[in-house]
């Protein structure tokens, strides 16, 4: 049975809601059909009517879509949103955002790896042009035995640029139990390191092809939060994927204890 609106203090027709929310009328009807929006009330003539609460809900849906949430994820989030309390909404959204951040970081690594491969391929294709058929160095069939080096690619971590200030304390903010867990995570990940070499104020650790890159991104970002005297960069170049860690002179011993020494 349709619900007819006898008296609506603030009501909007579907075109008004579309203009205010940024969603098309077709999308609004679809969201109502799949239950993402409650069923609209109707005028006696059958026109849909929406209220301010619907506009608020659409603003929340728009924010969730901006964060990359699927419609199924948004449907789950709106259950919490309907409760009228921000805390449970934040709790659910925080979990979704954390998962999507890891996925996005993994995609960054994959795209940077592809960019390096494409850059190397482009350079190889320009380096040698045989007169006859393709050969081992033309770049059409294989990478070529003398593929040029490519410019280093850099993946930055965190939600904002990080810079170690001179006054940054050489201390970790994790509790003892959390620190033991973090060290175990690093030790498992560092088993994938194939080579360590010194860099200015730090260490470059090159990882093997079986390294779980999402875990590398997650741990480096987490470590940046609790040990702000470290700086991290994940690099991707012709040598492979590597983690560069730098620290002030007073913290180099700690850096080598955690990440190993150059070999």
C-alpha cells in the first residue's frame, strides 16, 4: 500500500531532491527500489515527496560513495546511520575506510610497478631498431638484455606529508604488548628481504617477488604513526620493490635492530 502525504511540513519533489543532492531522478528511484532509500510518500496524483531526512541520508550516501563504498557496503552503513547516533556510524565507517586504504595502497604499488615496466619498455623500444626481423633487443618480444635503467618511482605513505623535525622524540608510542606484536609482524615480513644496502641516514631493503605488498604498505604506515622519528618510502624501480627507512643519527641503532643491517 502506498503512503499518501496529507500534510508535509517540508517536502520536495523528485526533481528538487535531484537538484539538491546531485543524484539523478533515475538514481533516486533505483535507490528506493533496492531499499537504500525508504519508500517515498506520494501526493494524491502519485508524485513522490521527500523530506529533509531523505536529503540528509543522501548526503551520507554521497560521502560513502566518495570513499569508494559499494552499494552493499552503503546499505550496511545506513543501518547504523538510521540509529541516529554518530558513534556506531563512525565505528563501521572506520573499519570500511581502513580496509579500503589497504586496497588503495596495494593498487598504488601495482600501478607504480606497471608504470616502471611501461617506462622501461618505452626506453627499450627507442634504444634499438633492427633492419630485419625482431631480435632479442628490440623490445617487441622480450624486455631486451640491455634494458635501460628507469627513474626511481616513489610511493609516499600516510594521509599527509611527513617530515621528521629536529625535536621529534626518539620514542615509540606503542604499549609493550602492542610493540611485541608489531615486532613479530615486521619479522615475518622481513623474511622476504633479498638485499639490504646503506643509504643516507638509513637503510634500503629490497623485497622478493612473493612479498605481500599490502602488508608492507600497512606496516610502514602504522610504524610512521607510532615512531615519527622514522621516515619511510616504498620505491619501485628496475631493482624491484624496496623499503627505504631513514632516522636521525641517535636512532640509527634502533633502525638497524628493527630492519637489519646492510649486507
